[in-house]
C-alpha cells in the first residue's frame, strides 16, 4: 500500500476507533478500566517490573490510576509521559498521584517543580495507550508518533503492553516500517500475547 493510502486508511480507522472508545459511558469506562487494571496486576511482566512507564489517561482512555497507586504503594518506580517537543516525550517520575496536572494537549503529567526525568533504559515495562490495536500487536496511535519514537529510540528494552478496551481491537491495522509492535494487549475481557 502506498504511503498516502496507508495514511488515509489509518485516519479512517483512527476516527472509527476513537468514536467507539468515546461512546463508552463514564461508568462503563470505570468498570472496564478496573478489570484491565486487575489483569495488568496479575500479568507476570507487570508484577515483576521494578520500573513502570504508565500513562495518566485522558477521560475516554483506560484509567490506570489504581494500578499506579498500587505500584507506588509497593515501592516500585512509576513514570508517565512528559511532552518536550513535537513528537518527542520523556519519562518523568511520579511520586504521588496528587503531583499530576494537565500538560501538553491536556495530557496529565507531573507538576513542574516535582519533575524528575527517568532514564528510559531503566524501564521494565511500558503501558501503551492508543486508538486501536490488532491481535498481532499492531498499534494505531493518535498520529503524532510520540510512542513509536519513545519505544524504538529510548525504551527499546522494555516490554510493551497495550492497555485498551475490547472495542479498540480491530481485525487489521495498516502499518508502516516505523510503527512499533506490542508484546501484549490487555483488555477488560482478555490478555492477548502478541509475540
């Protein structure tokens, strides 16, 4: 598929997936998020991880705050994204969820005076958001390339675990060479091992 055709296909699929995700009620989102958090907590790679990169969710994404709270209580290092430039993000340490404030694009991150950049090579596990995923581990993000760059250039040794609602699982995701694959996808209904 030619580059332009892939971009058009991705755009159409992204719109459909985001519409599906956005159609979940707040109550359904909460219930599904809790089920996903429970699955993550029972997943070997997450249980054993000493340093976890999670995402502080926007309102229609999987909510991982309970998972982060538990990891912090267990003495594990938790980091979230900090947008530092066009398509570029760093990992910033979270010491308490009360330190989270709206950042670039409204994405929650750590308040400026509490920021400590974490070496991405120290991360054991990266929990990855997205618009859509396929069962083979392909991911469709929001189109800016933040996670593809971060995972391929900075945190390339970490296990990549997608946290998504089952309505975001698609039969096929159009892919390009730079698109990073997931090792597993965790939904409210199942854990899909991709590679």
